[in-house]
């Protein structure tokens, strides 16, 4: 019975895996087809002859927006990671009155939906003359990323022995010197988790991007990908190729940094 149950389990897992991979198969096969081969009847077939026409056309249309996404994601990810790291250090190793309340209030920001603050955010960006710009989006994502980055780093630094911090203070190191000389050099796993998390969330975000940046030349790639559909004829090979191009940066981040992700994510989850 155990062999039968194992065989049944494996068959079931294979079926679920194939079911999960069907959209990816259609996405890849369609992106390599010329427009003449794209149809509902032929969506399950591989291209008769691989064509990069869709990728070339998608890159020509999306390259400015791809650049905008990098301009948005890189500073927003780095700044939110650094500020979250400092917050995590202060809230985990420096005890002061109201620190727990402050941490709770910061975490509360994780549960505020984008839609509920959309109009106040627009008015604020208009008042500082950043509405419609990429840098307005950068500020939004830095602020919205602080709760999760603070939480991750606070849990991570909780594992660092307090005696290490006290020894640095005895040697004459101040608050920021302790952070820079003691904590920052051992923070690579935490930074990897935060960078992957923030990079993926900011890159894939759509609501703020479509609302704050009304100018097509300043919109990130997620908004441009929706606009790629056109109004009369939808070139599905171009759409699918554009989706692959848009997903490629986040995929590369996971491939390059994935081995550190789980290690850093679990840091601070087990004590003793």
C-alpha cells in the first residue's frame, strides 16, 4: 500500500506541475512565433520556425520604460534597505522608552492598502512638485518598503549577541560606528532578502505606477506592458515577448541571489 500511495502521490504531483507549467509553455512558445502563426487553434503547438520578431519589436517599444524601471527600482531598493537596516539595529539593540510602540506603528504600515492612501499621496506629490515623475515613485516605494525591511533586519539583528555591541561601546564606538563596523559587515544575508523582496515588489507594482506617472515616457515597464496591447490588433507574440523581457530582471535576481534568500529569511526565526 505504501508503494501504491507513493506512486499515486508522484503522479498527482506531476499532474499539478504540468498544469502549473502550461501558461509558461504557452508564453514562451507564442513569444517565438511570427504573427502569422499566432492563433487560438495553434497556441499549443511549437513554432514551425523560431522567430525573434516579437522580441525585437517588444524591446523597441519597451526599452525606454525598461530604463525607467531600473531608475525607479535601484535607488528605492538600496535606500529602503539601508534605512530599514538602521531601523532594525536601533529597535533591536538600543532600548529606549516607547521603542516597542514605535516598532508596532512602523509595522502597521504593512497593512495599509495602496488604495486607501492613493489620493493623499497624489496631493502630497503635487505639493512637492514630484507628481508624474519617477522620483515621486521612488519616494513612495522607499516609505512603503520601510515596515517590511525594518521587520526583517530587526529579526536578523536580534540574533547578534548583545555582548558584541557592549564591547564596541567600551572601545569607544558610538551608535553609528557600532552599526558600520560591527553589524553592517555581517548583514549580507539580511540585505539579500530585503533586496530580492523590494526589487521584486517594486518592479512588479502597478497601481502607484499607473496613477503617479501619467506621462508614457516616464512610466515603468509594468504600465507600458499593458499599453503594448494596442487598440485594434493585439500582437500576442509581441505581448508574450514583452512579458518575458519584463520578467527577466527579477528572474536574474533570484538566480544570482537565491541561495542566500532562504538563509537570510530564516535568520532570527529560531533562538538558542
